[in-house]
C-alpha cells in the first residue's frame, strides 16, 4: 500500500477521530500529521493490508495517549500545607533517631538482619546467603527483628500515623524502652 492511498482512504476518518479526543484544534492537527508520518515510516512492515485500518487507528490512539501524558496537569501545594509537612517531617526524624537508639539495644542477630534488610536495602535472598541461613529463616529473623523494634518503640513512645503509615506525631513517654524479648529461634 502506498502512502497516498493510505492518506486518501483514512485521512478524514483519522482527523475526525483525533478531533473528538483532542479539543485544541492545532494540537489535534499536529497529531494527525504525526500519525501519518509514523504510518509512512512503518508502512513497509505492514504485511496484511486488511489490517491497515486497525493499525492506523492504533497509531492514532497511541499518539493521543502520548499527548495526554505530556499535558498532564499537577496541582501545586499551598503555603498552608507547608507547616503541617514540616511538623510531620520533624516527628518522623525524631522517630528515626529513637529507632536508631533502640536498634543498639536489640540482640545482635536481629539488629544485623534488620539493619541490612531495611536500612541498607539488601534483598532478603542475598541476606540469607550473607547470614548463612535458609531464605525462610532469614525472612523470619527480619520479621522478628521488626516486631522487637515495634514493641520497644511502643513501650516508650506514642506514635501516631496517617492512613498510609506515615508518622505524623511522635512523643517519648518513657526514657528507656522495655528490653527486647530474647528468643532462641533463628
């Protein structure tokens, strides 16, 4: 199939299709032109001319999607939201410092597992090889370490989170956490 034939057969249909999706006239005309440019570049790869209509409409749909991705709008935060964010960041930083001090009070095998998995970002599969434990044993050790941290943190602090789990309020209510429970399991 020739480009001229493609233009004659589908230009008005594609133009109408794009204009229904894109309200801005100049942008819609640009997209129509892009569709036919892309079609001319890929015309040699089109093996079945019976699928030409579906093929050119797919190009048009993709170009329309690209247009909307590029023109996606974002809302700016107002100045009123900033103090709340600063307070939440301050509370989260306080909680992180509290957690670091609690980590030092944990049994070494749990502290090491949590530090490597959660703070250093080591994948648990790699961690299992490093600790010379089975994969399930490593997952259990990390989970128990996390549970110890949570128990110790809640024993000395009040932590309030939003619905996403982000810390929005953090208060120390006791100077020392209840010591972590030592277990004989992995």
